[in-house]
């Protein structure tokens, strides 16, 4: 076990910190509070901007310097960072108040892959995994999910990593224009008495994941072998993403009170920067829609 050499980035803690996302083009670090719905970002000048959201937030993707795509309980929305205008572009689960959107990530081809889960009950069958294309097309990739967590893509984009709430990390062969295939268990977190939440990959193709409950960050190589375990100052780290100018900082969100779990540690709910993990990550792709989702993509 390696102790974390960390810096606290946030000024105030989140209830349920999620979705850390470094946008390399703008030099901004985004994150969400799912339970007390807010969008935060640290701008290139070091100031933290705060935006109140109208519904539980699961994940986001950057469209351009002024717009992001938000996966909220009420569906996918385009959000303008300057005007603060929020526009619904797709609701994948209409008339289902018992579910909400959760983790998501843009694939190497510019599509947004995200999933859902139960708001209060974690039951098999409540969650699904979707792929949303810039054209406005929505595809269902998986059903019968307890909690959609983790999504990450290998550097080449042909392997997809995902956790479904069953204390395992799954891997699939990934084609951005086809279904998921060749499902296999990449890593069973039960053997280390933990569970995986959000994930990311480094430039060498290793998978990094937040081990929720055991208060650690793990690095797993491409063969599924555990390489590193980093001890965090909180028990509920929730997600990870590489960022910084050289993509060598690992950002980690955490949970204070998710409604199901609480963490009494002093720093719970904050977002951390780990500066010495010894590897660099990859720049996350932007969602590749070039014009307004509402005006163009929805109707293509």
C-alpha cells in the first residue's frame, strides 16, 4: 500500500463527488456533485466556478469551450457555461422517476457512452448502458445493470472497461459503430475486499480505478494484474481522471453522503490531486458535435 501524496483542490466538499474530467484544450478541471446537484470547474486561472443544476447529476462531456453535455436524472442536456441555459436533448428513460443517469465517458470516436441506475434502490434490471452519437442517435448497449460505473476506453479505443455493480470490472471488445462483444471479467475486486467505481486509463494502457469502501486507488495492468494500491485520506473515493498540463496529475473525487453511504473523514467529499503517481494519462476526447445539439444533432 502506497500513501497518497495529495493536494485538496475543492474549497467546499461535495455530498457525492463524481465525474472528474480534465479538458486539455481549455485547461479546465470539471467535476460534479450528484446528490447536491452542482457542476464545478477549476479554470485555467485557478478560480473555481460553480453552477447549480436542477436534477441529480451523473456525468458530463465537454462539447466546446462554452458548452458541456450533462447526464442528469432527467436525461441528457446541453448546458451553456456562460448563459447557464440548459436544454434537454434526449431522455433515454422517460417516465421512469426511479432511475437516474450515472457515470459516462466519450469514446475515441467522439460518442458519449453513459449508464443509469436506481435512484434509491440498487436492483438488477433498473440500469442500462447507452451510447449517444453526435447525430442524436441513442443506442442501448447493455441492460440488467445494478449501477453503471467506471466507463473507460483503452488508448486505441478497441477495449471498453465497465463496472456493473457486481464488484467486478468487465472488459469488452469495442467498436464505436457496433455492439459490445467478447465480455470477460478483467478484474474481480472481491478478491481484495473492495468494489470499483469510476475508472480511467493511462498512456500505457493501465486501468486506474477508485476502490469505494476500502479508500484506495488501484492501478491494474492490461493483463488484469494489480500493480499499485494508493491509500486515500477518505474511505469513499468515487472516480479518477488524469489531467494537468502534462497529464501527469491524477484527480480523484470522493463521497461524503450518497444517501446510501456516509464517510465521516474530515476531507470526505473533496476532490484531490495526486501529483506523483509516476505515469501520464491521455487527453479525454470532446463530444464531437460541432453545433447546437438542440438545433442540429437532435434532428439529423
